[in-house]
C-alpha cells in the first residue's frame, strides 16, 4: 500500500519537475496597434513613424525594431539618422507629463532642423500613453517599447528610468544621453547646441 502511494505521488510530481524555463509563461505581449489605438492616434494628429534607410553604425541607436504606437510601420532604430532628439517617456512618469508639451513646442519651432522622436518605454498602457500624448498636444512620431527591449541595448546601457533623452547626430551616432527633466524650451535648445552642434 505504501509503495503504491509512493508511485502515485511520484507520478503526480513528475510533470512539475519536468518543467524548464522555456515552458514557463513570459510577460503578456502588449498590443500597441489596435483599431481603438489607431483611432486615438489619428484623432490626436500624431504623425506616422518613418523607418530609416541607412544601415547600423558603431555607436548608433540599437539594432532593434520597435512598433509604432497606435499603428504604422515598425522602425529599426539603428537605421535612423539625425540631427535628432530622442525623448524616452511613459504615461506613468510624472516629469514626462511636464516635458511632453516642451518637446512638442520644440518640434513645432525647429522640427525641420532637428527631428524629434518619442519612445513610450516600459508602458503597459498604450491607451493611457496616447491619451497623454493627445492632452500634451504631441504630434511627433512615437515608437513603443512596452516589453523593455531598449534596456541594456548598446549604446543605451544606462536606460534604467525616466526622464531620459538621447541625441543622435547626422551620422546616426548617439553623441550624448542622460537622465534629465526638461523644464524649458531654452534648456532643450541649449542641449541641442551643445551636443549636436546645431544653432537654433
């Protein structure tokens, strides 16, 4: 009797011990392109993402394909060229709520000289992100990284929190990156002049 119970117990536990990490469920995939999100993006006037046409460069943005927030073409960030300001933000980030209108005003004033790209990072709520973009008046292109693919991706190994900004030169190289809260357009203009050598 005792041996029969032991056999039954082993049989019951065997499927549990056979499980490996590949069998374990990963984080749920967050869909950033649904009919509702497409409608929100269109209503807010957010521009479509534009894939680059160049190849990866040493010190450039990571060879990583991210989806466009609210639908549109996916973008391999390593193909992008500047001069460009990359604003990394999320709907849960308090300082980002203050920054987004500043980035938008900069884009309206100087977007023909220095591109602006937003990346909604580690954000499980794409609807809340688009609502924030709409209330902030943001129209520059927005990529999404809900699964946190950017963290640790060279040359952005320091991306561990927000607010975060990176500057990409005309050759596609990330010339500067830092955690900084943008509190005025002058501050952003000065950072562009210092890091991208573009006088605005």
